[in-house]
């Protein structure tokens, strides 16, 4: 299993949200090596310092992949060609190599380089720019790991910029290959496959959070009190839900805007597929809100249960203290160094013992009837 870590400050990333530090990506690619996943599309010759992947579709059929990045310009004027270029953690110089060739706006290039952008869709004269986040929940710790993705969308090309290894680009390629009859729709279909994978990750994360919340509910009402563990788990899940909400809610506007006909990205044939993505985004957003309220309710319920348990313990301790106070009073009274009725006689001792026993039994019965014991 490949493990990658972000730079300094990553330990706080799960709590810092989308605009905080890059989160720790616990596991990537489900066992595949990020250096070799989708190996056929990896470029051996590229002007960029970062790893690059290329694909070329002609009339909906995959014709080439892994070809040199410098050859992309040869196909940009061909109306029958659709191109895909993927850059893995590029810097400003890497994107500068391509910005003139694709006509990328400087502001979009700036956003693609800088981290922690808000999920959004920006519209420029020659292209669209999309920022989105992949998500995955660590079920053991309850922390949500996120992976930032940027995409440039032109008439003939889709350029994806991955800022870490958290998003499985191999799984996206597999989705494209699973429906070869839809590749004829060009960039619109490639973008659909990418967004569908990202949104499915959101949905899976919400499902995992829902399962974690159900487990938390069982812990709240467990026979053995788990107050501190429940509180810690509640705060972790609520923190993850807040972070997930920050990346899911803006995706509604992104998916909805992409379906606008004036953008000419989604054809009529692809509209049902984008509607399905939009429906998943809505369901994930609503589910996230309901789970956040539920976790808050669980936390409040746990505090109430702890308070009730403390009241019960206080009643029991107070009741036993009252019962013990009777023999303490009697022995203290008869222990005075002065003569008293029954002084130095067996009758006095017997009277004190009987008084203590009877008073203790009477108090025990009274407290038991009032459910204090």
C-alpha cells in the first residue's frame, strides 16, 4: 500500500478545512503505485518536470496514449480529435509551458498552482476552469482526507492537474474505458467520467460517515459507559462532516453550471448523465447536513446521559451516607465520657445496637421505595 504525506503542517490538515493545510493522504490508489498507474498513458518525453499522461481520441476511438506532450499542438486544430493531458503536481513553470499553447488564462493557471482553492467553476474566453476535491474517510480515526484537483476544459482538450496522489487517476481512466460508446461525445464525456468519480467519492464518504454515526449511537447507549470515547469520536466525525460539507455544497453550483447550454460542454445526449451527477451531489449535500445535525444531537444526548448517570450515583452515595450517619450518631452519642441511661450496662449496649439496626433498615426501605438505591 502506497503511503504519501503532505508537507509541513499536515497533521492539522484534517481540522483546517479546504482552505487549510494539505491533508494527510493515508492510502492511495488502493494498492497501485502512483508512479505506474495508467502506465500506458504516461509520457516518456515531456517538457514538464512533473509526470504527465496523454491520450488522444479520434472520432470517439482511442488512437494514441503516452505520446510526447510536445505533439499535442499538432492535433489541436483537428476537429475530430479529443485530447486528455494529466499533470501530477506541476509547478508554475510546468503550466507555463502549456498556457500559451492552450490559451490558458493567467488567473486560472495561478489557481491551478496554488492549493486550497474553493470548489468552483470559472469561465474564461477560451476555456473553463474547474476546481474540485476528492474525499475519503479513515474509518478508524474518523478523519476525512481530501485531494485537490483542477481541470482546464477547452473545446478539444481536457487538462487535469492533480496536486497530490490522493485521487486515483487510474480509476478515472477505467471509467472512460468502461463506456467506449460514449467517448464520441468528446470532452464532455471525459469531464463527466472525472466528475462522476469525484462525486461518487463524496457519496462513499457520506455512507462511511453514516455507518460511523450508527456505531456511535450504539456506544451512547452501551451498558458500560463510554462517555469520553463517545465525545472524542463525536468531535472527530463532526469535524469531518464540516469539511465534507465545504467541498460538497459548492459542487452543486459547479454541476448545475456545467449543464448550461451556453457553455456548449454538455450535449443533449450527455445531459442525463450530468443530471445523475447533479442528483448525487444534492443527495450527498443533504445527507451531510442531516448527519451533522445527528452527530450534534448524539453529543448532546451523551452529555445528558452522563448527567443523569451522575445524578443516580449522587443519589446512591447520599442515601448510603444517610444510612451510615445513624450508627455514627448513635456510637458517637454513647461514646461520650459522661454517665447516660444504660451507662456501663449490657442493656445500654443492646439498646444502641437495636436503634442503629432499626434506623438503618427504615432508611434503606424509604430510599429503596423512592428509587434512590
